[in-house]
C-alpha cells in the first residue's frame, strides 16, 4: 500500500465551494453542510486500508462533533472505473454499515479534490465558522500495522480548540494514506 502524505496547504485558506451528490443523488453544497462552528471536509473512500483502519472511530468522533455544531462531510474522488469498490452503490453500503451521520459525497469529475489540493485518503481539512482553514493533518499517529491505538487524538484536539474559539496548534502532522486514484 502506497503511503502518500497530505499536501499541507496554507492555514487560513478559504474552503473551496462545491456541490456534489450523495449515492442517492441528493445534492449537498459546502454552505449546506457547514455547521455553526465550522466544517470538516475529509477526502475518503471505501477500499483504502488507511480509511478502513480509522472508519469506525471516525464515525464515532464525527457524530460527537456534529452534535456540538460542527459540519462534517466526506468526499470520495477516486476513479471508480479502476476502483469499483469506491462506486456510489458501495458508498451507500458503507454509510449503512458504519452509521455515518455525515453526507458521503461522490466527486466524479475529481474537480473538487483538485480545488482542495487533496492528495490522499483520508485527508482532513477543518475550517472555522468563517470557512478559513485551521487544521490540515492526521487523524492520529495510528496507521495500519503500527500497533498504535486508533484514537483520533490529533483531529479531536483541533475540534476542541475550534469549539473553544481558539486556533488549533500550528504544529500539525500530515495525514498519510493511499493516493487519490486519479483518472488517466
């Protein structure tokens, strides 16, 4: 499995706008999914071992912060022709299986991933209420096979700072995961 780090774009960057469908064809825009305290955008997919490694804990943590007024959205930008496990019907299965409380959207053209400069799955972008980037980094230190517990500690610390009206620490480690499966 390839280990691709996130691009660590500049803090303070504005969240790119988007409108994308979920597996049922319902459209969601950036402004619809943003919460009163901000928005977490995560580039995500079904087949990646790095996503599989965290998805249960991510579902739990995202539900906790949705309850606290932060919007959460996952975006799958992978090429489904070459990676059929990431197709919308499979996304719908994962939504059901893992109880995702956030919209899980499909970026078929890959245009949204390019606007965010997304590199890997999972790739996390946390924005404040003004939709300015305050965190881009890892979920935690756990990776498939490294025996570190899956806690979501880095992302939770960023969420907690945001909810207190503070900026998360700028000492942020890149997320690491599978590269986004770009179309030829």
